[in-house]
């Protein structure tokens, strides 16, 4: 009873504040160190390392932490990602409309943080959008400053809402599916596919006119197991659909 009450009180009824900033130098140092630690694992999954040329030696093993700190300081002396910050700030209305669609999902465990902090970063693994929990900094959506928004690919709004979905549902997805898929690369791909499907389901066309899938070629394959056991089971909640899918993998 008390647990239920606490859960109800924690649930948001309105989108929380949305804020875009440039990652500060001190956090970038910590973030860079953390990124270096996991880089090999992500490269193996096919994600590139995106960073300024002067910082690349650090990520490739030819620079120590102290030298990285110095090179990073020099980078920050001239780095001014105001255009990227403004571009992401301009997404606020669409982003909030998307978060309004996420609010009812709290009933199955989708987490909406107290604030959506979007930070523009000097480096990133992959294309540069990531929803992650950063210790004392809480949930953060990181965006690489050099990300190119082309005509064919994802829009900033799509990327932000995709990452907000990760922040909301990654734990639930892992809880239901982590044990069923032991291969890390396969788990990563499946998770991305699930997040893409769920985003499109709740956001298209009311919030986003269309949504670019990361694995668009696979989406319409009717034989695909994930389609049958997850994607088409829209009458069930996401955790129920994940359970169904996990169970089907064991059969
Ligand atoms: Zn993703």
C-alpha cells in the first residue's frame, strides 16, 4: 500500500523541465576517461569513436590522463557549440509533446526523470546521441557536437525522443530480456530495435510525422521472430511483450 502510494507520488503528470547545455570541462574529463574504458567493447559492436583530432591520441592509447586533461583544456578554450545548443533548444515543443505520450507508460515502469538534461559533448561513441545515467549528474542525454543532421537520417527531435525512451525503458528491457540474450552485440541490436518500434508506436504520426529506424531493412520481415512476438502484440504492455519474446527465445 505504502509502496503503491510512493509510486503514484513519484509519477509525473507533466513533462519535466528540458534543458540544453554544453558539457562542462570537468565532466568532459570524467566522461572521456569513462568512454576510453568502454571504447573497445563498443568498437567491436561497430560503433566509431568521434572526437576532435587533438584528443584522438588519448582514445587510441597514445596519451595519458594528464596530457588528455591539458589537451581538453586547450580544446575548451576555443570550443563554442552555441549553434548546436540552439538547434537542440528549438526541439523543446516537439520533445515535450513526445514526453506527454510517455507519461502514461509510467504505469508499466517507464521512468521519467525530474529533468531532461541534454548536454552537447566534444566526443562520443557512435553517431553521438545517448541516454545515460551519470552518477551525481543523474540522467543525461548526451549529443556529440559534430553530429550531422542530414535529409535522410534522423532528425534531432527523433534522436532526443529515442534517447528519452532509453532513459525510460532500458532498465525494464534489461530486466525482462537480459537473461534471455547473453550475447552482448545481439542484445544491443535487439534493444535498439525494441526502442525504435516502441518510439514509432507512440510518436508517429501525432508527434513525429515519420520515424527513421536504425534497422529499417528488418522491420517489415514477417518471419522475424521479434515482429511476431513483440512488435505485433500491441494489446499487451511492453513488459508483457518482452516476457513473451524472452519466452519464445527459450523454445
Ligand atoms: Zn538507441
